[in-house]
């Protein structure tokens, strides 16, 4: 229940009337879980203000200087707690039974999963999605882990249960990529794609183009709030590789493992060479690609010099871009310009509508 979770709640609040009148959706939040604050469940519904207050408290923020209150009869950390006001929630243990206990207590129709990526095995997000589907709830995730490590299993489980497993926000925030292929490109065969899927390296390379050494360019990206405290996954190409794997698995039916992706980050690039490449009109970009070759899908992430006429060359800052090559549409390019947390929230709400809504 971090920035994305709060943005989802705010978006659902803002669009409440349209959700009801256009899609026949009357929603209420029946449970919230967080690594920091534990979990709370109330089947009859939590007030949006309560959820935001709890989330703010968990992140160390204050809301109007008041101690956030939770109404009586909420279930916290697996037990009833009528004296909930100002009491820290019990943090859940990592055991599967606690996840299932929370889902059962919340009696939710939909789970929205927004935990950080674990690129080793996708846990605990994979188990969260599995538990939700087994409990008869739709599962919506902004996490790439379940897609990369368990897509086929979870897809089949969702089908067996008559539920949806959706993940539009897993790659390029809320940009409609997975839904584009699922709903608007019948019979089209995706032969390959290439793109820029990591914004941190985009910003770092821009700094190197104006003469900054790598370390200074990273520091600037951190000051801008783009780079993590430890940017290794970005600089070494791991974040991009996970995104390539997610796209290839879902859109191309590839059986690709992250460690099998040819991966080279930007650490070895010489700042002078980066500056010269920009001056020559062929700037360096960390290019992600996948293509069918010899009956299999080959994927890679590596820095490449891109000519200015290429759509990828114009992608700067926190923007992203992916260019698809299909049998009947040889050039389909999608660009996401300077997304914020609201874009990720939108992707999750769009999945929510797809799962439970209907035009009225």
C-alpha cells in the first residue's frame, strides 16, 4: 500500500460515479495489506480516507496532524481488534497461510497486488496471486514476477476458476500493451519487438552525453527521484531483462528465462564515447529486443547506437517506447511520455474494469 496503492484509491474515488453509471461497478475496499503495517480486513468495507490514512502512517507521513482511526470490528493481523485507533497493525509473517487468512477474512472479489519485484523467483507475489485465484477472486498485479515466473500456471488456474489474471501495469506502467494484443490484434503474429524499457538508464545516459561521469550521472538521476538508492538492477540491465521476458512470454509464447537473456548494461560505456555518439547523431540507448529465430525466441538487452531517424532515438527522460513487428503490421510503435504513479494506477483500474465491469 505504497504510492501506487494510494494512487489507485484516489483514482477509484475520482471515477466512482463513472464506474457506477458506465460500467455497473459499485466498489468497496475490504482489506489492505502492507509489509510495514501488516494487514486489516473488513468485509463490509473500509472508508477510502481510512485506507489513505493507514498508508500514510505506514510510510511515515502525517495526514492533517491527526492519528488515523480505524472503525471498530476490523480484523487486524488475523484477530478482531475493536480498540483499533492508533494501534500499529501486526505485520504478517511470510507463511502462505497468513496470506490466505487475510484474503479469506476480507472476502474480496478482486485482489490488487503491488509488491516489489523479486527477480530471483517472483515471490511472494506469485503466491499472493495463486492464493487469490484459489479463493475465487480475480487477481490484478503491477508486479512482473508472477508474469515472468508463473504466467502459464496462473493463467490456467484463472481459467479453471473462471477468473481473470491481469497485469497491464507490469510493463510500461499503465500503457495498454497486453490489452492491445489481447483485444485488438486478432490473428496478428508478433515476430519481434525492440524498445527502451528502463527510464533510469535513459536519464543516466543523458547525463553522460553532457560530460558527466557515470557516478555523477547516477547521482543526478537519484536526486531527480528516478534512480534507486542501489541502481544496480537498472545499470546492469536486469530490470530491462525482466520486462523483455514478460513481453516475450505473454505476447510471443516464449519459454524464456531471465538468465538466458543476453544482457549487457551501461557500466562499461565511456562517457566520452557517449558524448561523441550524441554529437554524431547516433545516441546510445539501452535497447531491449526479442525476435523469433529458428523456432525459438531470442532476447537481449544491450547499449546500442541508434540513428536519430529511429523512433527510439527520440525517447528521453523517464519516457519509454516499444516498436512491434507483426506479420500484417510491420511497424507498430507505442510511446509512453514521462509517466507518473498515476499511470500505473490507471493500468490497474483498467484491469479492474475489465475483470468485473460491463457496459450499461
